C-alpha cells in the first residue's frame, strides 16, 4: 500500500503513537514531549514538529512504533 502523507498527516501519525518507556529518553523523542507520571501518559509538545522535516517526523514515528515490538 502506498500513501501520500503531508506534514500535517505525519504529525497526526506521531501524536497517535506514544513511545514505550524504553525509548522515552531517546534524544529524538525526549525533545518532543514528556512523560506525565501523575497521569501515566506521554504528552507531545504541540508545536515542536513544525521545525522538523517530513523525513525527521517519519523517523520519530518509526522509533515510537518499533519501541512496542514487532
């Protein structure tokens, strides 16, 4: 399957895929959000992705997706 995603689509894809605990300290992940212990959830920074290229956003998505195993 081939999809044509724009930057807004890629950002939505990332925001729908929280990182596993084992990659939350990864430099490309930790600068994009933080883990809220009191809520037991990951919160993405709303505006951080605007400075990234489509390729960088997709790489962040792959790190998060792969952190949950195959």
